[in-house]
């Protein structure tokens, strides 16, 4: 498929792709971003599109992109006590604390911090924050009561927040030796 042909495909189905994304993801900006990601993914895999099924193929990609977005641990608020612990001062109203942390630290750094927690905190945090399991699923996988897992994740978030604060103080030169 040529660039011109693909451009025509985008023009023809951009409304459909946006609608699919927006039906699953309520935020209009996120839905627009996901629509763009859909077309980018489609361009990269255009040879996998069955001829004559472009509409269905694009709708499936859009649906999958939106579902992946919703499953993301940084978008989906993990429903455990302590979500507010990672909130950083100065975050705009409605701004996800996890997203702010990601932007400031970088996802790789935060992942590394979680994986370097000591037990009994590392496993439930890995399961819930990185692998996107619910508290009930994490409890079953850990062989611990759900309330215990929730408390461990809460404490781990407090430890992570404190580590982040200490690193920031060090970077700002506020820590006295």
C-alpha cells in the first residue's frame, strides 16, 4: 500500500477509529492519542490487513489499543489504600499521581525501584503495580490474605515516596551530611 492509499484510508476511517477509542476511554485527549497510535500501528502492520477488511481491522486495532491503555497500571488507579502517597505537590487537579511520578522519574527507574524493594513488599507491588493484577489476584498469587497484601502495597508506596523525596533533596542539595 502506498502512502497516498494509506492516507485515504486514514481519512475514511479516522472518525470510526476515534469513536471506538472514545467509547472505551472517556478522556477525549487520550482517545485522540490512541487513534493516532492505532493508525501508526496499522501503518507498521499494513501487510497483515486482509484485503477488503480494512474497517474491521482498524476497529480491532483501536479497540485493542484502548483496552491496553485501560489495563495500564499507570492509567488504571490501583484500588488500594495509599494511592495518594505517591501524589507529588503541585500536581494539577485531576492529574494522576502515578503519571506525574512516571514523567519525573521515568518508567524504567520506577520499575527498578519497585523490583528492588525488600520482601514482603516486592512481590505484591510487582504483581499489582507492574503486572496489573488486582489486590485479590495478588493475594492469591502470594498466598497471603488480601488485607495483608493491600497493607504491604500501602507501606511500599510510602517507602517509594520517601525514597523519591530523599533523592530529590539530594539532587537539590538540601540534604546535610
